[in-house]
C-alpha cells in the first residue's frame, strides 16, 4: 500500500513538473561564444541569404554588448530580383540538450511584413529526432505559435492542460504540408509588434520524457514567477502555473521521438509559411517584391535578447 502510494506520488510529480539547476547562462557576447553561424540555404525557401560570422559582424547583423544580443536582417540594400535574398542570420547552439528547461528573456522580436522569426530546437537527421518550435510566427500575425514536428506516430490528445488553442493533433511532418501539431497562444502580447510594444517578455520551455510545455509572460504581465524574472540558479516548473502550450506523452513517446537538440535562432523572410500567408496578412505587393525593394521596412526586423538560461 505504501509502495503504491509512493508510486502515485512519483507519477504525479512527473506530470506536474520538477526542479532544475542552471547549467548555462548566455548574455551579450556570451551568445557569440556558445552559438555558431549557419551560412546555409534556407530549407524553407525564404528570400534570405544566411551569412557567416565574419559578414554578420562586418554588417552589424549581429551585435553584442552588455546585456544586449541583437540579431537582424540587412535594412539598407535594394536587392536584384535575380540575385540572392536579403542578408540575414541563423545561429545554432554548440551544445545539445535533452531533458531541460530553457528561459529566453527577449526585449524585442523581428517585426514587419514578410518576416518569419523563430526560436526553436532541433535534432540531427530531421525529422527523426524531432523539432520543438518555441517562438514562431509570420507577417506580424500573432499570437505566438508553439509547434512540434516529428516522424510518424506522435499525436496529441484533444484535452490538454494548456491556455492556448490546439491546431492540428498529428505532429507527423509528412502530413498537412508539415504543419505539425501547433498550439496558438491566447495572449496577444506573445508575438510581433504587440510583444514589442510591451517591452517583450519571457518564453520558457520544459522538455522531459513526460511531456513538453511552453510558457509565456509579457514584460508587464505582473504574474511572471520571480525565479523566471531574475533567472534564478534553480527553477521549479511546478510553480509556473498552466502553460500556454502542453504536449503530453500520452500518444507520443517523447523519449523516442526527440533526440539531443540544438537551439536555433533564425530570421527568415517570405518562404514556405510567410510567403504563402502574405496576402491574407494584409501586406502590400508580393512578399518577394516587397523584400527586394523596401529595405527600410526591415529596420525593426531584429531580435534583442537580454539573456538565455538553460537548466538541467
Ligand atoms: C527557420 O525557422 C523555421 C521555424 O521552425 C524553420 O521551419 C525553418 O526551417 C528555419 N529556416 C532555416 C533556414 O533554418
Ligand atoms: C550596431 O547595432 C547596434 C544595435 O542595433 C547599434 O546599437 C550600434 O550602434 C550599431 N553599430 C554600428 C556601427 O552601426
Ligand atoms: C532560487 O535559487 C535558490 C538557490 O538555488 C533557491 O534556494 C530558491 O529556492 C530559488 N527560488 C527562488 C524563488 O528564489
């Protein structure tokens, strides 16, 4: 009986969350030391040209000072429609993580028609080690969307302990044009110009074999847990309340579908999602034409990170 009771407590604890200790903390130039630039063609066909570390520094597309790490697109060059896309940046963490909590303290995210910013984690041999999109959206159309992408055999139940609205339930990349199983947040401050108008905020993810959760608190929410706000040495996700998105392991073997992940921060323009949603977003002209001819429209297309803390 006692053993049974202990088992029950253990299972309950796993479902609710747990305590984690800080293993990595990145601020300002710390981002430059722990991330690498990926000057690769955009696999999602964006109108961008991802540059290397030298070019990014030279063009000030990444900039680190004090507690600012800024990552942006070029906003001064008119492009040749037959030439490469607008210079932009994609960086990937040198370290990989499995069970962990990540807290991103972000002051500003890229905004503007055609922008497709993302903060996400992904494993090698995509999609066999899974993909977790923590922050993502297009063309200033909030709120934020958190999404999983996996190989076949990972679905989400309709009822979940989450604030957001579940979109599709099957995370299989081969279905629904790789839409994945996404959750649209409710708080409009979680994305784009509204996020920026409120001074940004904190995105946090927890990944364990029991499930994956994503929380968001606006800078002026008033409800942000103290340990998140200050980037405490230890955090306990039990104290964080209902997540915006929750992906339990009920019909998805998280341990099998998700391998070691790198963190990726990228800023694309147009491409598969932003391009196809462009007209419906109330944006002018066509996406590629707008990107090619209006560099000044991308002056606010930048991330400004205050810090990133990772707990294991
Ligand atoms: C940028 O991020 C999105 C979001 O997950 C991803 O689907 C896309 O492949 C990324 N593009 C590049 C070039 O990394
Ligand atoms: C580089 O960008 C940062 C952040 O936007 C800005 O504060 C700084 O003045 C820029 N440096 C130059 C040389 O333009
Ligand atoms: C913050 O970290 C300290 C040291 O690990 C811990 O004692 C404390 O419980 C944590 N939480 C808060 C809210 O301070």
